[in-house]
């Protein structure tokens, strides 16, 4: 979690609270729900795979959203791998960061 906080801090996203959500998935995906300084809820998804992030991976992330049932204002995606250009177009409402 420390690495996630550092990446968010470097990109001027400061959360008062940041809690890891335990989801039933086998993928290398970690999810966090946080509250920033403006009292907006942030949904942070960390994908720790070394191969390219593709369109099919978007379905995995969007499958997690109904499980949350929360009013989040900001959606942040943290990646270690490069992203496919078509996947990047579909994620226009997400903020994409690399670490």
C-alpha cells in the first residue's frame, strides 16, 4: 500500500483515507477506496501484470465496479505495463498513472 500512496502523492492526489478492498478475484488486481481532501470518493485500481494492458482487461475492471456499490467521483488506474491504444480510448473517464 505504501507504493500506491507514493504514486498518488507524486501525482498530487492526496487521500485522507485509503482502504484496501478485498475482492474475490484471481487476477493481479488490488483495489482501494479512498477519500481525498475535497471529500470526494476515489476508486483506485492497481494492476500488477508485466504484459500489455489490453481491452479484455477492461472487462475485468468494469466487472469489479458493481461489487463496490459506492458513489465514487474519481477513478484511478495504476499500471506497471504499457497500455493498448484502444484500451486507452475506452478508459477516457479514468485517470491512468504508471509506477
